[in-house]
């Protein structure tokens, strides 16, 4: 992997600071550059319509006016790097609670997104300055609550080496498959995949516990430490199933749990969501199958295959051309291998670092 060398090492070092309203056009240009670079290595396609970028610049500016010079708006952090009064880089970060924390202290994940340094300014410490400043702002905001920094990186992106250099490590893997692909596996298995109902709440809570335990053991602590399965957790899933969104509502979003049964016992689960990518990405339905968990490792690949097959079918019905499969174990593990056998391709990885 090529190491980046600065094209102009006589630069004054760039300074990372809060984005302000006059930065909006430069931020929009950097985003465009980022999306084109990402699209070339398998990321979402961005529109080429110049009008979309005019309204995007306006949207960014409106938001920055609201923030009045603060780096923070709600749970969103927005910074730029400036050098000789010119914006040469930018980063966003979102503070998220990804796990289910009933009666337990939550783990906060600071998800770094849309990091980019202008090509002419790369290799001079600007990317690092942006990441460290975002981490610092997040820590300050949360006043001592432990933070996990996360970055999702396309698996063909050379910036994996950048994050590694900054102390991040890959902890979770994601794959992607066309929904039109025919499942190459025989369909005669004793397992039956279906959408979950409120009667599955206990099974969902137990499978969630198994999922968190597996992720925690693999140093992916975004979902917190394993908590006991208690009535509060079961109630949480009963509520979640009750309030699942169907694609018939106005948001055109779908959020549903899928389970696999064998002999009337639920033995695996995953979550499927279908939402709409917003312009300036080419607006298309985006399907994500996440959080796969099986009661026992013995049949995990077959159970996973059932869920992938049902997920793909539902995603296709809702117009998604691709289905992303997230929260996978490392590529040499059986679940990732099962995903590849079913026609998925490696897509991205989630890299983590404790603050
Ligand atoms: C990734 C990116 C932000 C790095 O910014 P940068 O300003 O060039 O990085 P820095 O100069 O701060 O590099 C910090 C360290 O990482 C190393 N590094 C940076 N890019 C690297 C690469 N492609 N390969 C190997 N090492 C790299 C640097 O050599 C430096 O190491 P050092 O501390 O030993 O000197 C920049 O290359 C970029 O904008 N890429 C395109 C957009 C992108 O993919 N963003 C990531 C989104 S997930």
C-alpha cells in the first residue's frame, strides 16, 4: 500500500477547528471529492447533478449558522482543518449508543464519518489532527464517560493503513450482495426463517445476549458488556417488535427482526432495515442485515443462510438492489465464509480505538 508523501511540506501545519458558515462551499467540495473517491472503490454512487450540490451547500450553511461557531450540534460534531486560511480537510463525528442498555451504563461510540483531506494537502498530519480533535471534542462533551472511536472503511480503501497508524484495529466486518442473486444453496433444511412477532421477545433477548457476548469476546465493545437476560431486556424487545416500522408508512423505512425456527424453537435472529439513501447520493433503497446471532455455533452458517435468504427476498421486494450484511466476524470465520458462499462480497470493515 503506497504511503502518502506531502506534495508541499513547507505548509504551515493545518489547524483543526469548528466548522463555520463561510466554510460551507469548501466542505461541499470536499464531500464531492470524497464521494467520487469512494465510488471508485465500491462506495455509494453520488449524483452528478450540480443543482444537488448547490442545495447541499445551502443545507450545510444553514446548519452551521444554527451552530454559531460551535463544533457541536446535538450529537453531531463537525470540524474543518484550515491552513493559510484555506479549508484543506474536514471530518464529522456522530455520538451513538449502539447497544441495548437497560439499567446499565451505556457505551458511547463516536463514529467518525466523511473524513477527507484535499489531495494536495495529504501526508502532512492533517488527517491525524482532525481525528484527534474530534476525539477531544467528544471527550469534553461527555465529561469523562469512556468513548469508543469507530470508523467504517471500505475494504479497498488505502486509508485502512492511516487508521492503523492512529491505533485503530479492525473489529467487525461488512459484506454486500445484489438482491437479485439466486441463492446457490439447496433450500431443503430443517430451519424455517420468518419475521419475528412479540411472542419472540424472550428469544430475541437471549440471542441479543449471545450476540453481545460474541462481539465483546472479539474486542468489539460498541454494544457494551454482556448484561443478564432479565425482564427489562425482554420487555425492550417486546416493545421493539411491537413498534417495528413497516415500509408502508410515510418514511418508506422498514425495520424488522427476522428469526429462524427449528422444531418450534427460535434458534437464530438478525435485524433487517430498509431505508432510502438521500440526495446527493443517488436515491436508492438501502437494505442492511445486522446483528446476526445464533443460539449455538453448531449450525450457525446454515441458520445465517436462512436469514440472508429471507432478508435478501424482503430487501428486493422493497426495491433495494443491494443488501449490506454488517456485524460479521473476521473473514476467516465460518459466518463470513457462509456470506461469501451465498454470493456476498467483502465490502468494508469497522475499525475501533478506545479514546
Ligand atoms: C485518509 C486521509 C484522511 C489521511 O489524511 P492525511 O492528512 O494524509 O494523513 P496524515 O498525514 O495525518 O497521516 C497520519 C499518519 O498516517 C499515515 N498514513 C496516511 N495515509 C496513509 C496511507 N494511505 N498509507 C499508509 N500510511 C498512511 C501517515 O504517513 C502518518 O504516519 P506518521 O504518523 O508515521 O507520520 C487522506 O488520505 C484522505 O483524505 N483520503 C481520502 C478520503 C478517505 O478515504 N477518507 C477516509 C474515510 S473512511
